[in-house]
C-alpha cells in the first residue's frame, strides 16, 4: 500500500511538473507575442497590408493625476491600443475569413453581397424616394445649370453634365430580391428631360453601359467594384473629349486606345472586395484593360478643365494621362475638396467666378445614386456672384439675419442649432440666413430672371472681364492681375518663393507671371473665336 501511494505521489508530481512546463511554454509564447505586438506597433518591423475603410486610432490623452484618477487616461489608452496594436490587420483578416467561410457573416456595413457573390455598395440603397420636395430641388438645380451654362458661354466656357448609371441600375439581376428602389423614379432620366427642354449640354452613359454589358467582352462594372470599370471609364472619357471638341472647336489632343486585354486587377476594380478585409480573394474575376496613348501635334491646344463631381472621376484619373491633355485639370470632389491643383485644398478658398471663367470646360460628373448631391450651394451662389454685386448680397443676408434675431422663437431655434453643431450663435444665424436666401433666390434677387438668362452682371464679373478682355491695354490688365496677387496671401507666398529660387526680384516675378497669364487667356479666346 505504501509503495502504491509513493508511486501515485511520484506520478502526480510528474503530471504537475509536465503541466507546469506546458503552462510555462504557453505563458512565454503569450508574453512573446505581446512583446512582438508592442514592438510592431511602435517600430513597424514587418510591412503589413493596411485594412480598408478603417479610421485612425485616437490619440492618448496626456497623462496627469487628474486624468488617471477619473480614468479618462485609461479609457483613451485602451481605445488607442484597440485600434493600433501590432499585427491587428492580419488577425482581423483571419477572423473575418473564418466567420465568412463558416457562417457567411461579414462585418463591413458598406457592402451588400448579392446573387452569385456579386458585391454592391450599400450606399446605393440610400437614395431618397421620389417626392414633391425632391423634384422641386431637381427643378432648381436644372434651372441653375441652364442659366450658368448660358452665362459661361459668353466667356467661351462650356459646361457639360455627365451622368453615370449605378451598378444597381445595370446589374439588377444580381441584386438580392426585395432590395433596391421601391418606385420607378430615375433621377438621370428626370434631369435629361429637363436638359432636353432647356438645351444644357449633357451625356447620359446609361445606354452605352447596357451596350457594353450585352456585346463587349468586358464589363462596365466588375463583380467586386462599386465604380465603373477602368476600361469603361476610358471609353467614356474618349466620348467626353470628343464632345468637348465639338462644343468648342478646339483642336484637342486625341486618345488612341489599343485592343482590350486581360490584366492584373487595378484600382478600383475590386474596391468593394477590399472593404470586406478578408485573408483570401473573395471572387476570382477577369478584368479587361486597354492601353491609352495621347496623340497631339504642333496645332494641338491644351485647354483647362474643371471637374465637379463624385468619386467616379478618380477612375478617370487613374487611367487617362490628364497632364498630356489639359493645361490644368482641378477636381472639385463633391464641390468641396480640391485635388490636382497645387496648394488649393478647399473650394471655399478659391475665387469661383475666376475659376469658372478661366476654364475652357466645366465637367459635372455624377452617378445616378449621387445626382442627389449636385451641390445646390455652389450652383446658386456662383450664379448670384456672377449677376449681383457683393454689397447687395451682403445687404440681403444681413437683413435676413436681423429678422432671425428679432423673432424670439426663431432665435431660440437657432441657438439650439448652434449648440448641436458646435457653432457660435453668429455662425448659426449666418448659416440659416444664407440657406433661406438660397431657397428663395429669385425672390431676393429678381434680377436673376427666373424664366431666362440673367441680364445683370456683378462688379466682380466685370473685373474678371478686364482681365479677360483684349480691349483693355496690356498695362491695365497687368495692373489688375498684380492687384489680385497682392490680395492673396497664399499667392504672394508662392511668388516670393519663386523669386528666391530664380534669383529675381518679387516685382519681376509678379509682372512675368501676369504677362504669362494674359498670353494664355488670349490664346484661349483666339481658339474659341
């Protein structure tokens, strides 16, 4: 019996020892992973593919006894670590792959999985239903575009509206039953009917996309993308450039495209798949591409194009060598952020009249699910700026602000808005007044002539005419441009840096740039005669 107890004790000791070794190994492995994770977080030893559609980790609050005592420091540190720990990306991809393979669960709220694993963007489902309020807004936008396009023709600027059908429009057969619009309203058709009546220049790519779908070897949208395919955007851009040339008579560079070929997937032909953040490819798709060459000669003119629109223009910029076609091609993304235009980053920073008149072409490009976001503010206030003096605009807005402040109920409502928006009371009042005036534009500014093309012109537009006009002397135009330079701090900083780099005086650089701008404008005017 004693020998049996001894043997039992010894075997128990060995098991305990063996278990301790296992626990020890697990502990060391865990600590090793945590150590490596911390090192990866701080030093980035391994190059890891980032996740798509993620937000930046919030900064950790500065440590203090007060923050530590009330636990705000700990909470900020925890939130930061949660979104920035080392190897987070591959671990999340592996977990996403696991739950999709075994349970068909996805964590991206932006992606809808349709039939045969076709992916669709959820934001395409958020378009508002047809209503009197919606069509009234569309009517105003169509009227603004009609008036602006006709005003701009006087200055040899051509406006072209391009409509792109959504993936949901073209590939409805792959959408899960019961998902999509509950009515038959088509915003593109609504605008096209308005433009047919008024004469606004437009291109509707819907039929072209159906033709691609039925007859071409490539797809206008790939199974894994939200935006038009690269190859579809190339052919559409060729149509846009040809329309530009027919509108203006300018001898523009031409696009020469090769034959379609199968190539490695390029951005953004799989942008929805990337949002799923899986470890393996979601779908093996075949992508077609074409090589693009720009053809030009000594008689070719490189005009300026201003693009205002949604994210579909990014696909154009990926595939078309825009620098070989245009002298400038600023992109006003949703009429807000500016790309491809040097230091200017926001539309609020620029002189919109100048940009509109300087452009040879204004391209407004929106897909059917983003037509609702054609910027009313930009259209309305650019129209007002071209036709009404700033003093008159300020007088009307200030009078409306006074009406708001003097009405107790209205004032209280605006005070609450200011709190909700984290604005000052003055900012909230100005914002409300501006909105009210915009919504009743033709009441406050009857000179805009709601039924036709406005006849009045603002002083600001007249100043632009001095710059553009060949009737003014060269010295007068130089003087006007230099005055504008001196009124822009950012412009003057650039000129000072240029003078320093080139070893010239600031005055020489300012006059030289002014002469170059005048020469370019004269070439534009001549090409449009």
